[in-house]
C-alpha cells in the first residue's frame, strides 16, 4: 500500500477539491490558487482565482496527476468579474455541467453553470448565473434516481449571511428575491440556531434550480439545530455523498477550522451531527470532498504546508477514509 496522505499536484497551488469518477478515471475539479498580490481581508479578498483546471488520475495512490489545462477562464464568463471560488461537476446524459461560484461586477457572489462534452472540458459558460443562487461553494450531488441536488453557501466573504433571515426561512420558507440584501447582515447570537447552508433540486436541464432553496439543517441528537456559537456548526464547503443508503452532509466550520459531518435519511435532511472528519490543517481554510474510487473511500482536501502557511496558496492532498461498523466515519489522520 502506498504511503498516504500525499500531495496530489506539487507543481502548482490548487484547493477546494471536488472529485468524481467518470469513465473509470478520477477527475478532480479544484480551485486554482495564485499570488495576485491582493490585500488580505476577512472577506477573502486575497483569494483572486481567475480560472479552473481539471486533474485526472488512473491511480490516485501512486500516479502523477494529468493536468488537462484551463477548462474555464473568468474572461469567458460574461456575468463574472473575478474570484472563481469552489466548483463541482455533475454528468447527465453524456454532458458535463460545471457549477461554479464567482463574483459579478457588483461584488455579489453567484453560482453559474458551464457545459462540456467531456469531463476534461473545455466548458462553455451560460450567459447568466443560476436564478436565485447567491453565495459560494456548490456541491452537485446526483442521487441514485438521477435527481441532482445543489448544496451551497459560505459565511463571511461567501455572503451567505446577506441572503436570508433565518427567522424568515424558518417561518415562511425561502424567497431569495432579485438580489441579496447587503445591509442586513444576518449573523445570529451564539445561543441562536446557526445560519445553515442552502440546497435545491436542480431542473432537468441542470441550468436552474427547480425549487426555492431550502435550509440544510444540522441538528443534535435531540433534533435541535446546532447553535451559532458551536465550533462544529456549518461555515462553508458543503459536500454530499451516500454510503449504505444514508446521506452524509459534510462541511467546513470555517473560523474553528474543522471538517465535520452529519447523516440524514434523504437529500433534504435534517442531518444529525456526527463528529469531526479532519482536525485543523495548516492554513485558515479547510475544504474537502469524499469519493469512492476502485473500492476505496478517500478524503481529498488541502493545506498550506508547501507554501509555508501562505493561506491563499494551498496544495491538494489525499488520505484514505474508513467507516466504523455503525456507519460513522473514523477521523482522518493528516500526518
Ligand atoms: O477557495 C476560496 C474559498 O476558500 C472557498 O470557496 C472556501 O470554501 C475556502 O476554501
């Protein structure tokens, strides 16, 4: 057995992996970090990514990555100005849909769609972003019945707190309206329910949401939502995978720097909090995906060891992931 964890692409800085098996190979869709010289701020203004690459592997434990080059550049996305953050790809009927987050010319994060005929791209972006899809970090999950769901959102610089009042969502359902309200910053008190991520089923053509976004509720064993002051509450980096018929929603806790997960019985949740997948890594952000490839489950993630802790210059890593008999995940060791 190869010695893991290992860095997957030492020749460049890449982060926020989203991995899928297409045609027997493992494809990784990461963010492409670079040194833009932008000032540091709490809104992630130093993360100025301007394009996406895709990497592929026949053997994730031993092979060098194949870099298929740039698959989408911000200059080819009409509505987007900058900051091409986390993305994900889903296949349907032989076409590949890249769902990505970027800022428009008014400084608002949206989710957009770009389409390709092959997993290696190139991807052609739609003229407009997805209606009503604000914020960042999309994860597109295809269930066994073919329905595709998008999980997304990120606090602080990811602008999730601009969008919806938790009280409004809980009482009236979500109505995102034409644009997020920047004046109403909707952080709640530490003893109030944490602001959750959002999710929606996607339309059959995968170009829009088929329904108003709903909250992804992460609850404790008594069914109560985790509190805003809980270091294990959602912050960003949604990921969904299925194991033995259960739905595993995992995420980053942002300012407390964990990767955590919760389990539910259906794609909409609620999801019961289970524990920590990965302890904090070197670097402020932590972001991952979980994928099964050739009979082994893996956690893909990033850290800033190779860049000597420059927080916006991150490197992709892989480690094996194992389950306990009861379906809980064994905390991954990042040596
Ligand atoms: O890569 C930019 C942002 O950093 C991502 O969108 C977040 O999840 C964090 O990893």
